[in-house]
């Protein structure tokens, strides 16, 4: 269409004037402005509620967070989905012992504008402090969320100052809170467990799933891929959940979402930090979400990690470097720490990252925990300091031939940083009709219902 300037002569006297234009109703405009006003008010309400919650929680913002609701540095969060263990004599009896059915190591990186998600199969063989080598999901049964976080930190060589612990009910409520998720189901899924009351019947195709159906989808593991296939469905569900969180309607559901985090989820992230992570995530393009599953292979009944490939994935996802940087770095550990765990935890993290530990020795009282650079890349020293929680990195005397590139000094009061996860209350126990066995060994529970 062309934009043409025109003029018309005046109408002759007595000629009828132009027909009056129909008057538009002002209601659409009023409704539109009312909606805009409601959104603005809701924004102020949520901001005010978050401010009040931060004051009530009295939780430090942490170095990765700024105001208002900004992610200023990398934040690592360990996401733990819990199963429930039931008696093999009475499915109504639920033991207080829980294992991690889902483990996702998440890294939020504002500089790279990416979120990294590393899924760790529940049956991964890993050293559990104080309990030898076992399936990694048993760490939670042995020592709750605190031991789970410590185990993953030592296993990957990555610190996780923040955690989110969610049970099956919490995940169901979260999906319902955002209005459901849309997923593509590749094949019909059918499974019945009358004992545990689990009945999965989902048809192939694009499906909109509520919380209950979504839980059935991620719980299904009865195909050739077993746990790995279930992890793929979990990743698909996580993508669908993030898509739901990106929709404009979620602002009207934010109250329900925050309620789920308050009532059904255990976390040391305060509401302002949760909003900061959510705001960072919804603004990323889909290419900003990087997902991996811990490399390995199937064992008899477990997942056997591949150390070389695992280190490469961790180095790139959580430190932004090539694994050769760490593999080519040697280090010695000099400790004044009083406890044995204060030495074993940082050494486990160094080994997980692939550094060559030349020696471990005891020294007199050291003033602070630090990393000393003799030669080599300062970036490697910074990674070591991050992994073990050292206060600073300093330049030392040049190294001698055959000596270490770095020295890690552990102060007497050093302990590897691990967040304390409060124990979830034990579920109420009905009086069992048939006799039931005592709580099973953490790694060999007879029956379980998984999220």
C-alpha cells in the first residue's frame, strides 16, 4: 500500500455530510490497561515478598548473587530427587531411609550465558566417605543430603554450595503449579506394579501432562536402556518444565510455584536467589541449556564411570577449560589440619579433576588455606582453590626440577566446605497388618517407589 497525500474540495452547500463513523467501545482499552496494571502490581508484590522473605530468612546473598535478582557469578547447585523405600511385606509401611533417585549437577554461568546440567545415573559406582564404594544413590541413605553433597563434590571435584532436595510429591506439585508440561512420547509405555500401586499407561505422541502423569513418565524404566533411558526422559521433562516457565502465563502462577518451594522442597537458596536463577534461565535461548549424562558403561547392576571422559566433561562444563590443563599439572598437599577427613576430601577432589598428586605431608600450624604457584598456569591454581575452598592463590618460589607445579596448604582449622542439609521428617507409619522386616540396607532395599 502507498502512502498518498490527498485533499478534497469542500462539499457543496446543502449536500449531505459524510456518514458518522461507528463509535468504538472503550471496554477493550480499559481491559487492556487493567491487565497491564495488574501485571505491574503483581511484579511489585512478588518483589516485596522476596525482599521480606530475604529479611526473614537472614540468609547471605552469596558471592554469585546481586540485587535486584541478578546472577553476578557462577552458581553451582546440586539437585537431588528422592525416592521412598517401602516394606516388602506391607507397601503401606514407608521407611525413613531415602535414596537419591535423581542427581543433577547444575552450573549457572552468567559469563558464558549458559546453564550446564550433568545427570549422574543413580546406580553410578562411587566412593562414599566412611562407607567404601557403593552406588552413589546410597549416600543419602547413609547420611542424608549432607553426605550426598559431599560424595558428589569429591566424586566430580566440583563444589556445590547450593542444593535443592525434592521428593515425588514436590515434583508433582511443581509441574501442576506451572500448568503442566508438553512432551513427545516416542512409544506406548505400559507397566503395572499392583504391590506398590504404580500403574503407567501413556500413549505415544505429543502429550500435555499434569503432575501425576509426568511423574509416571519419568519413573518408567522398564525398557532396554533402563536407568539411562529414564535419565533421557528426565532431561526431556526438565526441558519441558523450562519451556512452561518461559510462557507469559507463568507470572500468574508464580505464587503457586513459590509455595511449592516453601512447602515441598528443601533448599538453602532463599526466594530472591531462586528468582535470580529463574530469571537468568528464562532469558536464555534454547542453545544456552547444555545437557550431558555422566559417561560410563553398564555393569552387572550398576553404572561404571569412565574417569577420563568424566574429567573431560567436568572440566569443560564446570570450569570452562580443557582437561589437558589439569592433567598436565602436578601438586603437593601440605596439611596442618587436625582431622583425617580434612585431608582425604580435598585429595579426592584433586584426583577427580585429574591433577597429579606428588606427595602428601604434614607441616606445623599453617595460618590459612592457600594455593601456591611455583610454575604452570594460574588458571589451574584458581581451579584448585575453587574445588577445595582455599582462601587465596599466591605466587611462590620457582619450582625445582621434578618438583610440583602447585602446593596446596591446608590450615589447622580447615574442613572441606559442605552445606548442611536438614533431615526430612520421617513419614507417619501405619500399624502394619502383616509383619514387616526392619529397614533394609541402603543399597539393597527390596521395594521402592521412585520419582
